[in-house]
C-alpha cells in the first residue's frame, strides 16, 4: 500500500474534501504503524476511565497527554499536516480520543455533526482525522457521510442514538448523497466538523479500534459550554484556545 503524505496529497483530493466535507485518504500511517498503535490504544484504554456513550461506544479523551505511544500518533506529522492542507488555514490540536466499538455491538452511531458539541467560536475550518487502527469494513463499524452537510452552520447538537434527530432538525439533508467508506488499517477519513456522519454497528467478533485527532483553527476562541476538555481550565468567553494543551500544527 502506497503511503499518502502531505507532499503527495493532490489538488483533486483537497477540492473533493472542500466540496463534499469529507474524504478518504489511504495509508496516512503504515499498516505496521497501525498495528502498533492498535495495541497501544487498547492498552491505553485499560488504563484510563472511558467516557461512555451507552450503548454505542467508549471513548478515551486526550490520551496523547498521558500515553507516549498515543502521543506519537496524535502528533504524527502526516496526520496534522494533511489536515492543515485540507483546511487551507493554520490549525492546532483541539483534542484526540480513542474510539472503541465492542464486538457484536448492534447499535449504530447515528448521523450527527461534531461542532455543535464544542465550546468554540471563530473556527470555520475545524476537522477530524478518523484513523483506522484495524481493518474497518461496513460490518465492523465504518463511517458514512452526508455530502454537503458541512454547509449547514445553524444546527444544534443531535442525539447520537436517534436516527431521526438530524433529519428532523434539517429535513433537506435526508435527500443528500450518503457515502459509506470502509477503511483498511492505516487509512483515514477526514471530515469537516459540520459534516454529518454516522458509524455502522460492529457485527464482528473483534473490537473496532479507531483513533480520532481533531483540529481547530488557530483563531478559535472559547464560548461557555460544558466540555470535558475545557471544563477544568477556568476559561472565560472569548479566551483563545492555545498553549501546550492545544499545540499548533507544523507545516511539512
């Protein structure tokens, strides 16, 4: 499998991301790296308390701060530099999280946008890198996306367990194109923070292990909203999200 780097990322891929709000990029990390990070992610998940969205999945937030191996993935130069090229703006880390969907979990993660959950302002280009640390066919819980949904900026947070919630709030999205993107280990999907997406159930006998790295504009400021990352920081509305906890992405 040929590895994708920021230097080999072509203009058509960037244009496709900006048009649809998502893109699949093969080989952002190597297959060997993916296997090493999969083991590290499972080990890290046993050492930290998960934030569980029952019965959908468990997530472990900001593991890069506590686990050296996961820090290497979160700060991997390919992951961040590709995100910055897709965004077309200076970016910094918002947070990471390990997402584990357990075997024989028949519950889907329903369509939702990410950005309504975040305490952000002035971050028009925020996006997530969803890195497959194992092969993720449809049966193991891969992602599906709604084209052009990132252009809907006005929506409030949606219920991840309610398959109708997004479409009740925005009926026209029900008729937009939906694209399902299975991934091989080491592949990555990038999606805009307002791109509606979902994940299928994990019907296999193995856990689906993914690592998500989220990037925000360097202009991002805080708005008063509960969030596990910002709640302990004593921020005031309008404060910039910057510093050691939110490092800038380096250009490659």
